[in-house]
């Protein structure tokens, strides 16, 4: 959630990220072609394919952009547990609000039926279904889904706190590079970067000054951090080396404990990264 303070600024940033997502243009093109081929509301019989594409593509792209804008706004102020219902709710509201607008346009092109409540119902149904499709595609394109590594484990026996060997013997060097990712945060949250965590379409950024959510992929967020300052230890987490206080093993799996007390699982394929840092 954004919260009230700084909400407008965060909304603009997240909207820019959403609309710049590389997979959005293929989604818009694909939907436009499908709609042009199907020819809804009688357009199949009235127009040729290229005419239908020229008619439907701008309408769909404008409508989809408007829906994604409203979706970013709704999800930004919605707790994680309610984001699924909130996405459906935003699709319903968008369909109800836009059906009369599209109805007036379609009444001119396809006949007066679409200017009536019956016509609005047909239009609203299509808008709702397409909006749900957009939600599904935006969700499935996010790579940060939780996996079985987050399952409950037996209580563990903590190991002794560990300190990277490099920190004990390295000579005094210049301050570490500042992660570019911090520039996306509000000024009062730009502290030492500690971790990144996937939360549906968002990445939760934890710093020494607090937490904030950004609408972006985890891989894109990681690309804006210096490669030597942390590691992608789990499909849904990136962790800064300096924030790790303890490494422990339980039930055959490894976990890192953060300075804030958060316990993060380590995927089996990423255990070697801990070994290279001499943390295990």
C-alpha cells in the first residue's frame, strides 16, 4: 500500500512503470487483432478485416490504457490480501462507467440498439471480460510468484552470527555504490537498501528507513542494484549482504535472518552463493 502521504507521486511513478512494461505492446496488439478477427457487435458483417482493425485497435488501446491506469490506482491503496478482489472490482467499475460512453459511439456506427440499456449490458460484459483478461496477463507476466520454498518448516537451531570474511580483512575502501533503485523511492525512504520482495505485481523495497512498494518486476529492480551488494537468493527475494545477520538450516533448507528479524528462504540452486561468500 502507498498510504496517503506521497500517494500521488507514487501513483505517477508506478503508472509510468506499468505503461513502459515491455510485454504491454504485444498484449495490446494481440487483443486488437483478436477483436478485429471476431468482429463484435456486428462489425464482422459491416467491415472488412483491415477496416475492423483500424476501428477497434485505437478504441481498445485507449480503453486498456484507461483501465490499467485505474487498476494501478486501486491496487496502490489496497492491502495485499485484498488485491485479487480489488482487481475484479476495478474491472466491474470500469465496465459500468465506460459502457454508456462506448454505447453512444457504437450507436452511431452499429445502430441505435447500443444506445439502450440492453446495448450497454452487452458492451459492459465485453469490457469486463477483456479487463479480466488484461489483469490475468499482467499477473502471469510477473516472474515473482511464491513457490514451495515458503512452506512451513520445523524449528531450527540457529548457528552463530556470521560476518563475511572480506569485511574482516579488507582495507578501508570507498563507500559502496548507491543503488539506482533508491531514486524511485520517496526522499525520506532512501536509506541503506536491505531487501527486495515480490508482492503480486509489486516489489517491496526495504531500506534502513522503511518500506515502499514499486510497480515493477523483481528482475528489473535487481538490475538497478550493484551486483556486488546482494544476491537473488530466492525466486521472490533479493537480499543485501550487509543486512544478513545469521544463516541457519532447518528441515534440509537454508534460511537467512535479516537485521530486522525477517527470515528469508534460500532456494537450493542459490545455496552456492552463500558458500562463495563463506557464510556457510
